[in-house]
C-alpha cells in the first residue's frame, strides 16, 4: 500500500523547497512524486513545428524523492509520518503522532 498518493497535501523535508507545502500531482515511479509548484526548474526547449510547439525557456516541475516529503497533518498543522493499520478488515493509512485515519472527516 502506498503511504503517499495522488492528491495528498505534503510538506517538503529537504532541498531548496524545504518547509513548503504542495499537492501531489502524480507518482512518477515507486520512489518519486511530482508535487505542484515544488522543484521547478528552467528547461530549454527546441521548437517543434510538427507539433506546433514554440521553443524557448519554460518552467518544468521535476520529480522529488518520496523520502523528502511527508504528509501534512491538518490537526497539528505540521508534517507527520504515516503508518498502515487494519481497520474493519481493510488497510487504512493513519498518522503516527495521533493514530487518526488519513482523510477521515472529524
């Protein structure tokens, strides 16, 4: 089971975007995620007249390693680790600090 999923709000733990928050756009692979507005780099792009794309310098969001992000816990207002617990015969994600189910309405 994945501890961090698409749509989760995460806090960056390391790198130049440390302590910033963003939403996970997608999982690139098992170890990398794409976070909205985080790890943005300048990319030089060649024009492609066949695809109708113009060349130039564009901003591109690059993947960040999953070890450098942590789920945001709205109860305490900080980043929190995530564990997996069996509740009613199914696996659910829980915050390690409080034991509350991730995404459950209070």
